[in-house]
C-alpha cells in the first residue's frame, strides 16, 4: 500500500490476497525478501518442504514453548484459551505465556544475556542485528500476504511479523459528544477546538492525555507530524538536518496542538497526576470525552464499562484544510529464538497467532494479513471520513543511531514543550542534542 491510498482502500484491501508491498522502506528494514536470488531460492525450497509436510501439519510440531508478551492483562484469561486451542491443533505441542511490563527494556536485557524465550516481541534493535537472535520466517509462506513485509528483515530474509496494524486518531465517547451538543464530527482544527470547548463548558474533560504516564503522548511527536507532512520518511529525513525541530515545521505544528489543548484547559485538570488505567474507565463513563491514540485502545475502552456503539473513531483534523493524512503503522513484531529447542513449533505458533487466534479482534488491530477483514465498526466509521493513508516507513539505522546517541525520548519532548514558558527554547535544546550526536557519530 502506497501513500495516497484512502483508508477505505486500506481496509478493503484486507479482504483480498494481494502481492507484497513494493517499497523497501517500511518499518524496520531496507531490503525486501526478493533482494537477491539466493534468499528467494532458499525461501522457495523451504516453502516446498513445508508444503510436503502439510499433509500432517502436527507431525513435526512438538515440545513446550514459551511466549514473552507485554499483555499482562491476558495472563490467566485469554491466554488460557489460546494455549488450549493451540494444543488442540498441535496435540504434541504446548505453549506457555510470560508477561512483562516495560517490554522493550526487559527484552533487550534478555537478548544480551542469551537467555530469552522461544517466541517474543522484537525490541527496538537494529535490523542488522536480527540474525544474531532470531530465526528467518520466510518458510511460513506469508511474505507476500502481509503488510510491512520488510518491517523486520535483514539481507533479504524476514525475521519478524507484526502482530497487527494500527492507525491513530480520536477515540471518543458518543454520548459525551451528544451531551455537549456536538452534532457533527470536527473536520478542521478550529472545529476540533470548538468541540473541545463545548465539552469543557459541559463539565466533561475534552481529552485524556495521560500526561504523567508519558508513553501515551507518542502520537504528538511522531504520527501527527508525519500526517501533517504527508511524508512517511519525515523521521528518517532528520538525518539531513542539524536542526530538525522548528516551530513552523510538522514537528512544531503537531506539538503546538497538544500545547494549545493544555493552555485552553482541554486536558485533565492536573496533568501531573494522570492514571492510564483509570482513564479508560473515565472515557467509558463519559467523564472524559476523547483519546488521541490508536485503534488498539478501542476494545480496552469498551471493556472498561461501555458498549461498542457508544465508542467512535475519527481522524484528527490537524489543520483547517478539511483533508487529513493518517499513518498505518505496525505493532510489535513476533520473532522466533534462533536457538530454541523447538524452532518449528515456535514458528507454527507465530502463524497460528496471525491466522487462528483471534488476537486481531481482541486487540483492536487491523489484521496484518491482507486477506483478513478488520471487524471493528469503529474502523468503518474512521475510513468513512476519507483520510489518505500513509504506510509507515522503517526507522533507518542512521536516524535511530542519532536518536539513541542524543538520548532523545520523544514523549519527554512533548512534556517539556507543553509545560515550558518558552517552547522554542525546548526545540533549540533538542536540536543541540541532535546536532552534537550526529557530529559525534560522523567521526
């Protein structure tokens, strides 16, 4: 899927088996699976071998594997059912689940120790390091059937497959909108601010930012700027500048929206004492009206105390043009430990999670498999507003290296920008860090 497709096309494409995305710059990788003859031939041979064994798919799938996940809420609940159903399909195999918080940090520690589970969600490491830890997944036969098929690849081989796809927008409580007298979904930024003011006047908190928790602020420093720019390579192109953050470019424009919401009193009364879990209940009850997050949060809001038909979803109108771009981005990617004692069982579990588990619907994802239909009514509403979809680009190793060297945490930048008396000074400081890190890496 290319820049310029509508969200309707993106959702519709999920009902068709399509060829692989043509670009080589989707999230995480610079080389497609067909980059050389050797990997392609190897993949074909593996696929043939897999096809030969498919008469009895359970025959070689055995042993007990462990999946490391960030979904602590599913332990002793949905994962119990997953384990049972996987065992029903593969009687000689069992899967166990381990959940952790701060997934990225914990997983990196385990990788460095050499002690990590059979299946895990790949942390933020360079794609060139993927072969050190993970087994290729090309023999699953999914390369040409998934979005982000070069998201986690290296040297023409696929090492990770996204658990699902998300787009970011305004998740809202319909009753709260109605109670505030909002009869039409905002199509421009001015209309969005006007709607927020109506909510505030009604005693409803317009937007739950979860400011203190920090991580929910990610869209304002990444997804929103990319949408404003209409350029999936915005983050990577920072490498061409010593001052990528300015008040009048997409980064400054995106940050200014959340700052304006804060200044006008459209966020929580005390942004320094917010609570993520409570916010879901507050959105569900209508005490708070909106989130600016991905579609993944919708099922969590519903399960926190409301009905599906009371939750809506629309693109953020970031300017007054009446047109919007939205980013289609991958979630965490499944990877298989190359040193697992049961590599084939681990691979079978990854494929089962994508095809049979139902995790897409539970998590509120757009399925990463192109021939699977997204079932959420909220996604149908979202695409009805006609946004232009941009499929996310890979974070290049060059830009990632500068970010890491400069120790830039984008969510922290949002916090500082919003609270500072001089937001320009905040951007100046981050530009200084960026330029220094870039110079140091060039030596």
